[in-house]
């Protein structure tokens, strides 16, 4: 979780295996206990309004608002049973994938529209 300007929500869910990873001091590494918390579920909460309100109350500094790792550790997240967390995490991941696909389609449609408008404005294509 980003600790410098956390309100910008520059958080990252890192899921690659390994033990030699190094993290910037601008982040707090959050690890989930196996069979207690699902990382997808916890990560989704870092973008939720319940965490936003808590972070806003803890921010210090004006140019580079920040929180410390102790503040991150003290954040309160409602946690249901692990099976429910996993199910919620999977649904949210599927929704993220679907949203990304829709955003790609929208971007392509905008480019197509822009090209068609250009053709109409330059007179290459005329409407009858």
C-alpha cells in the first residue's frame, strides 16, 4: 500500500513468488495470513471508501501527504470467513477484467469516430 500520497491509490497487488524482493520506503508491504485473509479481498478494500475515510483522518503533511506503516497496520477492514473473501475477490477480479475489456472497446470506438469525423470534415466522405 502506498504510504506517500495514499489518497492517489497507487497501490499494487504483487503476487509473484520469491523472497528477494525489495519495496520502496514509499510503500507498506501488507501480507495476508493464510486461511485468515485473501489478498484479492484485502487489496480491493484499499480502494474502498471505508479505507479512504480512515486514511484521510491519518494523513500528515501538505506537499506530500503521508501515513506510516503503523497507520496501515491499524486500518480496520471488515473480514468475513475466508471462503466468502475468496468468492468476493474472484468476482471483483472478474469485474476488473470485464471493465478493462469494455474500456478497450470504448477507446477503439472513439478512434473510429474520430477517423469518421475527420473523413466527413475533410470531404473525403459525403453524406447523401
